[in-house]
């Protein structure tokens, strides 16, 4: 099931940066494992247009939470209208998603060529080139 949820910018950014991997919510929607949370940044007066689509991995309730509330462990899967690094895109992938990503990466000649040319054009080693690529930003990345 999908749930659209408002998030204040401070919490949205914390998830975007990887500092927050959970949501505490009133359990009035019947949240379950595997549910999709569409986390929409809300600045208090309007939606900003930025979204993170996350999957619920674990749900705690009862003695672990205040009455009527739950804590959900979440993993972001899609970033909409957000600047994210390539590292942010891949850090939450499962094995299958990482496999598909690496196949796509290996077949993307432009990306591979760019990284391979970094030692010649910048003096960076291949490993440093990979690090630069991981730290580079991708606008509107969707996994």
C-alpha cells in the first residue's frame, strides 16, 4: 500500500543525507512491512515538490512506542526533484538492484569513458575517479 506523508524540511534533508532511516507516525493508516511511503517535503505552508519514495523494512509498535504510534525502519528507493550523489543512489540498493545498476554502469560507455579518462585529464587514479563519480551529483535521480 502507498502512503503520502508530509515531512518538514529538517527531517526530509536528514533522510536525503542518510542521517535518518526511520519514521515515527501515528499508526492510523495500517502501515505494514513492504509499504511504500511517499515522503513529501512540506515547509509548513506548501509542498516544495521534492519527494523521497521509501519502502518500510520493519515496523515496531506496542511496548516499543507510545500508544497508537509506530516506528518504521525505511529505505529510500527513489528521489524526485532532489539533487543526490551517485553514492546516495546506490547505498540503499539490495543485491539485485546493485547487480542491475552495475550492468547498466558497465554498458554506459559515456560514464565508463569519463571515469577511465580521469587519470589522463586530471592525474587522478582510476579508484580516485570512481570516488569523484560517486560524490558527483545527479539531478532528479530515480532508481
